[in-house]
């Protein structure tokens, strides 16, 4: 019986054709395909008066997004513990201190009331996560930020294609960070992007992205280099190559197709599992959600037994996430009450979800979960 992994990237012949075209250009570093990918991201998000800067990873995007927000040594950044550690390491890389906040029960996004209790005179920014692609309390985040003069660096890495009040997540942010890593709905093998509001922030990101060099970005977008340049500040080697960008271009052309196919699977899962006692499914119909993962909650301490049950049927399952405040490196970070996080992380379980997922895979996952509960 074929194994069903949690993640399967959808790579077709169209992606191979884009790769071949990129190799034929003969320019492997950051170049014209990078610029094209940035333009396509902007078009997909329907950006107005905003700018996209592509990076080599989503973590790089978070790091320089924080720098563009003015975060640095002596500052604090509030963010949920319930997330992957990339956000927290990006805060550390910016020289700031991590302050961890609890999440809300209904959407597993940041609890803005608890976050308000964590604001200090050192707080510079907030990083909210749109877990699973479900919009967090966006209004609450920006009300809190406005009340205390804070920057918001949105972690939109789960939510490329999700919408809030008819607008794409990341299109109306203070600063938005995206990921196109190997398991995201749209992948560029590895990659990310930052969306900012001003040309000045965009220029700063260009410098941060490419070793502080002042004019090389413009030339590289033309598949050539500037030999007369200055280094105007600190920088990193965070640029996205033509080769990886070409993969992203092929993928973003099919983003809506991928998202629609995933929504259909999530709705089938919700219908099958929502009637089971001891299971909590996501509180959404997915109409505005671009589902990067499908996570549900297994109550009464039965998660481990379900994972074993699925493994016996050659079905993988994942856990998103190990809370960051439990990791050795961050155990002394300032944090507030974590009662919801502490409970959720013992219940949450991620099931296989793929773009254009095989119908027999969907049926097997549903059968695997429902037979465990005798449903």
C-alpha cells in the first residue's frame, strides 16, 4: 500500500519547462526571473502602492522585514509561542528579544488581549501568524499596534492566497513576509518575500538582501552585474536566484488551481470528522482560506494512539507545533500566560494535504481517522 506523506509538492512538466528556460538564459544568480517572480507576486496579491522583495528563504524575509521595521538591539518583539521557530530566530538575528504570547482558541492566532499585557517600553513590533492560512485577529493586532506605536511584521507564510474582507492577506499589511519553501502551496524550491509600503523600505531591503550593495539589484534584474558600486550598510546573502524564481513563476501561475483543490479536500475532512465526538475541526468553511496544512484537534489524550493507528495504515501525520517556549534556547524568554497554547499543543494533529491530492489518498485518510473512532 502506497504511503501517504503529510506533504507532497506538486511539480509538473510546466515547472520543468520553466527550469529549462532559466538554464538556457545562462544567468544562474539573481536576475530577470527574480524580478518577474516579484512582479507576479505583486499581481497575484493585487498590490497597490506596495513593493515586493524576493529572498532565498522565508526566514530571511522575516529577518530583513524586522530590520526594515527598525527592530534592533534593546527592542522586544511579541509573537506567539505556537509557531515554528523561524520567527523567533529572526527576532534574535535582528538583535532583539523574543516575548512570547498565547493564542486564541477559535483560530489559534495571537491573543491580542494577552499581547497587550506584554507590551513594555521596549516593545517595537508584533509578529502575528495566520496559522493554517486562517486569518488571525487582524483588526485586534492593528488596534494594539496603533495604541502603542508598534510595527506589525505579519507572518503570512501559511496564508498565500487567503483573504480577509475581500483582500488578499499580505496586501494591506504594515510589513508582510511570505514563504515559498519546499512544502508550501506555491514553492520556489526555497524562497520567500517581503512586502513593504514605501520605496525607501524597498531600497533598504535591496541592500539588506545583497550584502549592503547599493546598485547591484537594478543591474542583476537585467541579468548583468554592476562593477561600479558602493556598500552602504550591513547586508546578507539573501537573494533569490533566477533558477529558483523560475520554479516559483511556474507555480504561481497555478496557485488558484492548487488552492481550490486543497479547499475541496479540507471540506471533505471537515464533513467527515466534524461529527466525531472527541475531535475538533477547524472553525471555517475554507471559502477565504488558502490551506497550507489541515490540522484538527484530538481530545482526551488520544492523539498518540491515532498517530499509531494511521501509521499502521501507511498514513503519515504531523504535529504543528512544538511550542517555542519549550525549546532550550528560548526557555528563559519573557512570556505571558500560555494556558491555551499548553493545551492545544497536546491536541493538534496535521493530516496529509496535497495540491491535486489523489482521491484514493483522501478516502484512505478519512477511513483511517473514522475507523479509529469507530465512526
